[in-house]
C-alpha cells in the first residue's frame, strides 16, 4: 500500500465529513436589512457515529503494531462494533485474503467491505453466513451476492453461528474470534485477536470444507496460501 488509509477512507466516507476547525468570521450587523440568523446542525446516522466511536475507542486501547505469536483479548461495553477490529488490521497492512464467518451482516458493513475491495485494500474475501441470512436479511443477502459476483469472492450459507475473521496480510496473518456478528449493537462483546499462522490455516481448512446451501459459488476455487505470496516477515532490530 502506498499509504496508510485514514478511517474516513476505510469507511468510504468523504473527508469533508471530518470535523473542521472553526475560523473566526466578522459578526453580522443587526442593522443591516439583509441580516438573517441561520442555525445549522450537522448530524449523522447512529450507525456511522458508532463506527467512528469504535475506531477511537480501539485506538486508545490496542497497540498500533501487533506482535507475532501474541493474542490480544478485548471486551467492550457496546462501544465497539465487530468490523472495527478488521479495520485495525487493515490500517496496518494490505490484506491478501480474508474470511468472515458470521450469523448475519448489516447492510452498511457490506457496503464498506465492498469499498475496501474496490480500493484494493483487500484482494479477496469470502463470506460464511448462517441459514437465517438468506431468508430473513433479504436486502443484505442480495447486496452480498452482488459483491461476490463483482469481485470473484465466495458466499456460503450453512447452519452457522460462529463469529470468526481470518486475515492473511502482506506483513502478518491473524484470526479475530468474537461473540459479535458483523453488525453494530449496544451489547457487551468479547473479542480475541491472535497472530498465529497455524491458527489461520486451521480455520482456513475448516471453512474450505463447508458444503454450502448456496450453490451459485460452487465453482469459485478455494483460496490456497501455498499458491499465494506469503506474508512479509519483519525482523526486530536489536
């Protein structure tokens, strides 16, 4: 990656949405016949506000650079959404391949992931969703199918309630195990981020063996780390 993407770029937001410094301007003259008072209040959706707050909360708690072989255990009190943990890793490196296993997904999160693929932050990402996703979350289901068709990804539907993200990056590989689905909710959730290649391959083998109820993507070949460029290893300077 040429540069580290900002939170606004990762979220697919306009940089103009960033808080701007207030500049002093000349006070209007009440005696002026054209004088009017206009009050403006800028708002954002609850979902967007929570995502920004999530990012800020994690930046204060997690180290900027993760260490190989270390697990970071996190518990949040409703102020961190599941996809924020993925963003933390995506801000450190480009992702070659990823898996997201979740019971269901939010529409805004699907669109954000699509923007990552469009921008080249991720080469490929496959999705493994619960059987409820196809029948209950119709709009989200159709959006995710369109994303997979566009980018050559795979969507599998099966009796799934696991919440796992597997990430193969240019610098390191990681697994995110969480109680949270890929959506935003006000509940307490626990999450563990582990940098361990063997754990990544363990989950990759498992999900590659899933027989999906969704047959459209049967011909999409399973991703194989041995046929892809390995993660770059960095040496610690003594």
